C-alpha cells in the first residue's frame, strides 16, 4: 500500500525533529502494510524547504531504511498550501510535485473556507499539465457545508486524498462522517496518513484501511490504498469515477440525510 501524504523528514516542518523519530515513523508505517510513502513537507510560499534539500533528505532516509532492513520506500513531494502563485512556482520547480515527476501536486486548502482563487489556481495547474490532489478536504468546514463544491472540483479534474485519521475519527465525528460520505460517493482517490510524529501523531493506516473495507468493500479500498497511488507513482493517469448524482445536488441537507442513513 502507498501513503500519499506524510511528514517524515526531520527538521523541515512540524514533522519529526530527529532521524530517530523519522525512522520510527517509517517503522510504524511499514508494520501497518505501507510499502511506499510520499514525504510531503509543508510548502507555504515564502516559507518553504528547498526542493534540493528535500531530495537529499529523502535519499538519506531511504539509505537509513535500507540499512535497517525496513521494507519501505520514501518518495519526494510537498504539501503545497493554496496560493495564487502556485502555478508559477510549480512551473519554476520551486515546489516539489509528487515523486518529483511534474504530473501531480498535493494542495492543501485552509481549514475553514474555500478561498475565491481556488478554482483559478487548480485549473491553471491543470492547464499546465499538473493534476492537483486536494489534501484532506474532509477537514475543510466550507466543503462540509457545501459538498457540491468539492464534486465540481473533482468533475473538473482535481483528485482527492482523504486522511487515514479522518476515516477513523481522529478529527471528530463530523469530519469522520464527511470522510465516509466522500468515500461512498466515489470522491476519494487516495489515502494519506498525514503522520507527523511517532507518538503525538502516529500513522493510523491499518485501522483506516480496515474501516475503508467496511465502508466500501475490499476492491474499492485497494483502489484507494494501492492501485491509484501506484498509477500516480508510475506517472500515469488516475481515472476518477463519476460522483454519485445526489452529491452534485450537495448542500447540508443531503449531508445530514446521508449521515442519518448511514447511522454515523
Ligand atoms: Fe499534512
């Protein structure tokens, strides 16, 4: 299985502070069945790690994992905070795309709202040949209120990564319900542990994959946890299923009705 979103590199963001913590995080991921993980340090324009430094840290971590006989491969990436400058920064290679391949970019929205520039930024990326992958949209309050906004972004080409922690309730029942709803409606393409620290914020991968299987069955769970991210790493196109029709109508009424139906 492949984890699309993790803060694994020491000293570059609010992830692990030391190599020991980084190695422990990797041990935990491997023990939960993860074989590949994208290291995605926070990228905030004006305050970001140098891509060359990230590549060096990824190489160093992979060397350490080999010497520990840890069966996990780390790939470079970034979690890019939504900003009108992103398309220019990506084109100038100032921000790392996923697996440094220039094809997919992990994009984080603010937690409370969907900024007015969102569509323009995402579609400017798409028109430049870079597919945006929205990091944990289930944690965004405005998208929880107006889920049709997310369906529209996906219909127009964006992809979605849900957090493992959200699926199992780490961020509360509202976020968990919405994450489950997104999975059910075919609006989730990848899962990420978004792990930051082996004790304060460990990966909850094994529990989340078990929950995914309960929600949508083994085939869809494997598509999210294995085949879609493998396709991404190979640089190929990840195919997005059409969202369920009731999602397009969106609105909080449908969210509440669906949640009641699911009993979650
Ligand atoms: Fe993150």
